[in-house]
C-alpha cells in the first residue's frame, strides 16, 4: 500500500513493506517507485524493510515546478527516513537515482550502511549536456511526455523485452512534465561526484546492463575502480533498467550482496 507524508511541506508518496534491515530504493527519471516492483516483492518477503519513495515531481508525490537539484531529492530521502525512524539503511539508486544516492552519501554518509549504484555515472554534466537537458525540459512542458518517451524507450529497455518495455512506457507517459522538467534542470547543474567516491568506505555494489548506452559498462567500471572494495556486476541481456528487464538476475546479484 502506498503511504503519504508531508516532508518539509512537500507531499511525498512512498512504499514501506516488510520488516528487518532497511533497504531504500530510489528510482530514476522519468519513473516512480513501481520501477522496483520485483525487488520490493522479493526482498520484503526475504526479511528486509523495503522503502521505495516516489521522488518529488514523480508518481503520486507532489509536483514542484521550477528546478529540483539533486540535493533536494537527497534531503527528501533523509526526511523520509526521519519520518520512518530509520537511522541507517542500504541505499540503492538507478540512473538519476544513483546520482541522488551519491548526493545522499555526500550529505549524510553516516546514514548509509551499504550503497548500490545501478546504471549511473558520477561525472558532472558537460556544457552540451546542460543545454540539452534545459531544452528537453522546455520541450516536455510544450509537448508532454509522449514524443520523448517514444524516442528513448528502446534505450531504456532492450526492445526484445516487450512486457518490460510496455510497463516502462506506461510509467513514463504517466509522469508529470512539470516534475520531469524540474528534475532535468536540476540535474543539468549536478556537481562532480568523483571526489565523493574516495570517501566511500561502506560495502558497495555497482550494477550495469551490458547493453546500456546511457551509462555504459565503462562508467560502471569507473565507479568500481574508484570505490575501494566495491563489487561490479554486469547484467547480460539488459540495457538501462536491468531491475525491470532481468529482475531474477538482478535480484540474485542484489541478494548475494546483501547477504555477504
């Protein structure tokens, strides 16, 4: 069941399932907490307390127009943990959610028990990338999510995973253009998280789909090389969202890491 809380004046929807060690799952753009449905079901049943928020502007959470920097998303996660009386948790994020996880670690390192970085990269945005994100934000406000979704869907999910593709497409089309635009503007200004990697001393898992073209295997290898003692898992037959495309394999990798 989806719950709601007012966190620093923002209505936030979240899932809180199971009992045990907290596992926080942070979705990327432009998705919501149901991206992690297969992980929520399996790990809540396996003795973990799975907490999966809808980030502000996404899913059933409140839409805040304008600019949403990654620090706002990270602070929202911290406020949700405060609300749920959770001191430390394993923090997992995919794509933009992985950058939010790095920002969370930068701000609240003592609250991270383990870190899981999925299909993400620590680098700052390039000048051309900043311009592209700002232009895309304006386009979404003019046109809605349809054209953008059709253009990028086959990079999000390998087309042969038809059921996963349909599910991801529906999620993207349901996203608020205002919320997505605010996140794009904020992400355009993201800092370089490379210096943060040297500070990571908690167990860390880096996961990537073999066919990811947004954050390719080379980005995952960079994270692995710069985070001492980290594990790297490459999921075959998957693109940018292996937790949706190959949920059994993704859950096996994540489960092995959590039990280690």
